[in-house]
């Protein structure tokens, strides 16, 4: 009887340790993937904003809204490089992201393409259309944030009553100088 009790105790200790180890490994695995998702989501948003910034520099130089001492070809190359970085970042989102975050990324990508197209002259549009594309991009970035946060299990929201939508920060219209 004593031997049976010892064997039963050893078996139950082994099973308990195995289950605890398995649970710990599962938790570590989930935490590791969440860390990678946070990095992927953050890199994608950063790369998207860098792509927008490069498009703005090119658009403003092409439209005469800003004097840029760099040739247009250099500005186009900056946009192309920002687009390559963005593409790589989105691939990581595709590999690691939840379904809703990936879909929100696709929606943002469509708006980013329109911004690029207007910046490079592939499509035409007024300054107000340009600004509306940017408003749409930042709404899409916020939607992406919401979906990424939900995928990561983060409570709260980046939009809504506590965080009202904000408009673009744009400088006032230039006043004509004495030279104009």
C-alpha cells in the first residue's frame, strides 16, 4: 500500500509539473508573439507616416507650396524608399496581425496610394482634395490603432468621446509678399 501511495504521489507530481510547464511555455509563447505584434504594428504606422511625409515634401515642391533645394528626382527617390520600408512593414503585419488589423491596414494602404498618386502627379486634385486625403489617412491610422489594440487585448480606445477627432494642423494661407 505504501508503494502504491508513493507511486501515485510521484505520478501526480509529474503530471502537475508537466501541466504547469506546458502552461508556462504557452504563456511565454503568447507573450513573445504579442511583443512581435506590437513591434510590427508600431513599425507599420511609423512607416506609413514616413511615406506620407515623403509624399508631402514631393507634392509641396511640385506645386510650389514649399521651396525645396533638392531636385524633384531626389524627392521621388525618398518617396520610393519610404514606400519600400512601408511595404516591408506591412508584410510583417500580414504575417503576425489579427484579421481586423490586417483589414484596417489594407484600408489605410488604399488611402496611402492615393496620396502617393497625387504627390507624383499620377492623379490630379486640388489642395483641398489633398488635405482630405490626409484626413482620410489619419482616420485610417486611428482605425488601424483601434484594431491593433483589440488584437493585443489592450483596453480603451484612441477615438470616441474621450478622444475626439482632430483636424489636420495646417499653416495659414501664405500672404502675398511685396515681390508678388
